[in-house]
């Protein structure tokens, strides 16, 4: 399995839509494609247009598996980038609280 960054720009109109998409993503990954893909984490982006995007970290067997997962879970993909290495300076901070 290779580590990938998946950029999804302007994917959803609201946090509620993103929550629904996240549930579909988890279900498809865990129940239908567990031997090909594993969602590690996502960072939610506040887009200029007032929409919501994400930067997600996945382990996957290939970019094609990521695309199949996105098709099955009805998720947008802007870009798939293979990760060459990881530099961990400090762990992620506590999740941001909506204001």
C-alpha cells in the first residue's frame, strides 16, 4: 500500500454535506474495498466561495483504487498525489472547534 494525499477542492456546500460524504466514504472503504484502500485522516478546508473542501491522507493500492472508491462513494477528486516521505515535527493539534 502506498500513501497518497487527495485534494478535494470546493467539494461540498456545507459541513453537513461533508459529514454525509464522510459516512459514505468510510462505509465503502471499510465494507467494500478494505483490501485496497484505507482512510487515515482529513483536514477540512474553508474555501473562498464559502464551500468546504478537504485534504485527505489515504493508504491505497493504486490511484485507480482511489478513483474507484470516489466513484462508489460519490466523492469529488481534484488531485491525487503520491507521498514520497513523511517528516513529523510534532503531532496534529486537537481538532478545531467550529466558531
